[in-house]
C-alpha cells in the first residue's frame, strides 16, 4: 500500500421491496426457478437506471423474507451512491423497477412499497439530508462478496447481452434472461439491421436501443414524444393509430416521462433487434431533437443538453 493513499469509498445498504398487490408476492416469485431470472433482471436494470451505469451498484445477496424481498447493495463510489439516493428519493427507482417487473413478468403494473436501511438507520426518514444518508451507508461496510447465485445470474445476463446476435448461446437455465434491448424479433423482421450509420458526418455502430437510451429519451423528450412516436410509426406496426393516443390516455396521470417511456417500450418490444439507435436518432432529427440524439450517441454530456 502506498503511504498517504486513502482507502476506496465503499458502503452498504438494504433495499426492502414489497408488492402491495395481494396476488403478487415478490419473495415467492424469486424463489421460483422459472421466475427468479425475470425478477433478478428487473432488479439489475432498475439499479442500473438509478446510477446511470450497469456497474454503479452491486447486488450482494437477495433475501426472501415474506412479504419482503430484501436486496443487499454495495456501493464502491460515492458519486454512484449519490445518484442512487437521488433516484430513490425522487421515486425514479421505484418507477423503473415497476416498469421492468411489469415487462419481464408479463403482468400488469406491480405496485411497490420500498424502504431503504443502512444498519439500524431508516434512510427514508432522512432522505433530504443526502450527506447524512451517505455517512450511514459508508459506515456499513459490505460483509460479503456477491452470493454464488447472484454471480451465476449476473454472468448469464452479461453473456446474453454481449452475445445477443447468437440466439443459440443461452443455455436452458438462462432462456428467460433475454436482454431488454434485444427481445425476440417478430415474424417478418428477418432482415438484419445495418451495422453502422452516419450522423453529423461521423460513423456510429447501429446498436439496439439500451435501457440507458430508453431512460434518457423518456427523461428529455418532453412534449415531443408523440411526434417522435409518429415518425417511428411509419415503420412500426405496434405504433400505428390509435396506439400513440392510447398510451397518452393510459399514462396521462403519470406524466410525460411515463408516456414517453411506454411509447418507446412498445417500439422496442415489437421491433426486437430492429429497434436500433439509428431509427431512433432519425426520428429525433426529424423532430428537431438533435441535442437529444447527440446525447444518446455520447457526443456531449447530459448537463449540456439540459
């Protein structure tokens, strides 16, 4: 160890989840070998949404303690922990988790109650004091490495996301762990998407739309989500009339973020591997949302877009 070097910032917290719907018991779903990968995937992606990175927070263990599902979390960077706390405080983590559970369990919206603890401290009571929450999490050092079961699920999810072009890679145990940005392509969409595309004179990989793209789009597109939807609608049956107006009505109470999120979710689910970033960027350009397109392609930071 080098003299004077400070130890890395690490901390731990427990996220308590409970479904308020009597017919949905999260611990029972996680204990089911068929449903466990779906619940794990929803947890993993919602946590990634909360920090803006797949590696922003680690799951060390998932405990089933009826009626709660308890997730032990480890943070290795203070800024990631801050992002998580803000997402939790603003309700974004809860919304994201509800959406992912709804998608992967193929069910109606899963109403959730969430609670956050670090040691004996109930962080929900002090969420406005971010520094105090950070202190409590930092005091609780992780007492374990990721559980073997978590490691297996992680590896399975990673391999499927990295190798989604090969439909035969996944083994039987991982068959339900399909990447959210690469669902099964619908019949009639056998033509492969172009591998690259040009934007502002630069060449970009034509990857599928990621959960991070999905969140950024919903957060920034605002009132223009309908216009973007109508641009996408020209080559996407799932968005043909009256689909966009239906989304607007169904999620009117939840606001613009959820309306935009659900519209793009329909596009991703119906188009599968053909739900590419090039198609979304083209739709954004058509509607004067060039700065959002640039953000999705990493041409400048989100702060510059806001």
